[in-house]
C-alpha cells in the first residue's frame, strides 16, 4: 500500500513569491492535515481537510491556505512568502477522525 | 489550551541500555496520546498510541502507558540499538478534536556502540 506522497521534496523561493505544495494521501484516507516544522517553533498544526471541507485550523495567518479535491488529494498554498516561512511542511492522512495519522516525508521550503 | 512537555535532549546512550523519555501533557477530557519517531530526512512515523487511561501502547520493543493521574505518557525501551537513533515526539489529539495533533518539542536520541 503506497504511503503519503508529497511533492516536490525540495523547493527554493524568494520573498514575496507564492508556492503550492501537494499531498496525495493513502488510498481510502479522507482526512488530510498539514503541519509546519521549524527548529524554533517545532511542529505546528496548520489545517485539516475532510471530504473537501476544512475541519480544523491552526493559528497561522491568512497567507496560508489549502484545499482538498474529491479524490482526497490536497494542496497547500502560501502567498507573499517571508523568510520565516522556511520550514519542512508535512502532510498527514488518516481514515477518519481520531484515527492514527500517517505522515509523508515532507516538502522542504527554503526562502531566499 | 492543550500542550505537551518532553524532556530536553539529546539523550546519549550505549547500545543495550534502558531508555526512558518523559512526556507530560495538559488537556481537558481524555485525549489520545501518541509517540512518533522521525529519522533524518524523513517524515514522522507512528510508533505507538493509547486512547484511554491505563492503556499501554507498544511496538518494536517500545512501550508507553497512559497515566491519567499523573498526565504522563513516558516512552520506555529495555535495550536500545544504534538503529533507534532518531528524534522522538510525544503528541496528543483532543477528544472529538478531529485530527489536530499537538506535539512536544521532540527528544533526540543517540545510541552509541
């Protein structure tokens, strides 16, 4: 069974640009969550989508947005990039609410 | 709000030593508790979980018991191997809170021969 797939693995952008990250969940999983991992703030929850609806949201500015498609694939968008957005962005999928989450290997975003 | 506190690392042990990584949490109700492990350059892997008080999660020789009275979920392993070297994260998911995980800061474990 294929795991959670995140693309691209690495990305370099400059300040002010925007970026879109993609996540393909494990087949049959309907919940997709996104997390930001940085050395200073650790792992922080961004948002969760379930059946194409945002179900939970963390404390991030509106520059961070996401969506989920009918096949459960999800994208995350960050606009007007700032240096502090440099991080490893992790996607996790799960079958339902309150079931274990399975993580992808992440997209490492570097802002110059 | 919910929070998870883990012991600071790095923790350096010799192979076959006993491992304990402390984890305490603050949350209302009865959250689910997890340990995740992250190897260099990879995402997080679920190591074990417990969903109610006194539950013991176990996997690959690792164990953790959900202690409601002390709000703790300490990770233990009787005999560590070099291959266990990684960063370990304790996390909680609130009851009825969807899939929003709150993580501790992580504890790096280094196992030497």
